């Protein structure tokens, strides 16, 4: 099977069109790779909620999403951001198919509770993936561009963490690689980027506080993907079109690669 790579885009490299021009070039030049893209949009969501006079509250690093908020969040993620990303990629020669977790039941969600069992409002966690929706696009040589907004079995929208959505979809679509693109070079110990980590080593670094802050939540999605039999997960910084080629050819992959053992 050709390499099937899910890219969860993030970081300043993708704040504007230039990053997507480079990504489009990388997709076109990657030998035999099938690519799926999942995106978030936290900063723009915060701006839209502020403009609407809504207060943003975070619990356990996650945004509490009330009924009044979820329509705004969905319009930002599945509307403005998804359309913009697909438009930039299409402009640069990549055929895309826009979708969200609600598209034909791609990602089915249920309410997510805090560690203490409290409600997060309309924040969801993925309980089922209908990967055929994305695979159909790939079969037609289209790149799925996926907003993480998902629905329950009744169609109610839920705000799902994009990293978690990416992990669930990568596992269900039998991706060979899941790539989290961030603003940092990878998993850091001091000033050094770790090139390779096992799950056990990563959990040890979390336990001793070496891995901290937002990287802890990202590693939870890494573990989820590996538990779902995604062979390789990478936490990297975008370094231009050659980034994707390095992953496909498995040569000089930048950043940190995390494996079972």
C-alpha cells in the first residue's frame, strides 16, 4: 500500500497562504502518498466568540462550549477556516474535498466530561469513525480537508479537539503515518530535540515533568493513534515542501517520531 499520511496542521507556518503553497507543493511531489488533512482553529474561534460577547472558559486545557457557542465554533471551523484552507490548496494545484466530522457521519461524538466528571457543554469525544467517507475522496485522488466539528447520532454538533480527531481518523483510515505540525521542532529535552521515542519513554518524560504544558495533551493523542495501530506518529515543525517527502521516504525525518517500542 502507498503511504497514507494524515497531517494535523498547526503552528505559525500555516497562518497564511505561503505555508499552504508549500504544503501543496509537498503533496504534489511526494511519491505515491495519499494525504488527509485535519485542522483546528483555536485562535480564530476565540476571536469570533469575543466578537459575539461570549466568554471563553478552559477546563483541563479544553474549551468549554455552551449551546450559544457551538454554532459560532462550527461556522469558524467548518465554514471559514475549512473553506480557506481548501481554497488555498486548490489554487496551488491540489484537488480537495471539504468535509467535517458531520459529513456523512465521518466522526460520531458523544459528550466529553472533565476528569472530575463535570460537563464540558458541547465538547465531544469521538466514539465511532466512518473512514469510508475520507477513503472515497482518496480513491478519487482528492485530499480530504477535515474540520473536527462532529455530530452525535442525532446530528447535534460537538466541538472536538483537532488532535484527538486526527488520531481517531488516522487509526480508522489505516494511515501509515500521523503528523502533528507544531511551532516547536519536536519533543524537547532541554535544548535538544529527541529524534525517537517509545511510548514507555514518553510516558516517563511526562511523569517526571520533562514533557509538560500543551505537549502533554498532544502526547495523549499520539498514544491514542499508536493504540489504534498507526505505525508511526511524528511531532515536527514544518520545514517546507521537503518535510512531506522526508516522511514518505523515511529519510531524515525532522522532529520526533514516536513508536510502540
